[in-house]
C-alpha cells in the first residue's frame, strides 16, 4: 500500500506537489502559473502520474521512469490528486 498523501486528503481534493509526502504517487491535475508551459514541453503535464522522490530546495520527481528536479516555487503551481 502506498504511503498516505496527506492527513486529510479526500478523493476529490487537490494539493500542491510541495504538500505531497516523499514516496507518494500522485496524478497531476492542473499546471497553472508562469513556467508551466516549459514543464509541459518537457512532458510534465496533466493526467501524468508522478512519484515524489525527495523534497528540499528542489523537488525530485520520477516521471515516466525519468528523474526530474523542479524548484519549490514551480512545484507550488502543480496541483495533484490521488492516483486512481
């Protein structure tokens, strides 16, 4: 069973990628803000499943078998929800 996303995450709620616990799998719901077009160009887009591997100054995520680092500021513009 995957780790919990957050204490009170409901099936219809969303949170930012910053708020997700390390090791959790989530699905991207919305990319909204400056810089998100560049994320889409790199293949980091809506409906994609992502695993947060590390937090800190930059977040490291696994996307389609590739590790990608994004800034905390950019991760704040990525809304995610539970997989499933």
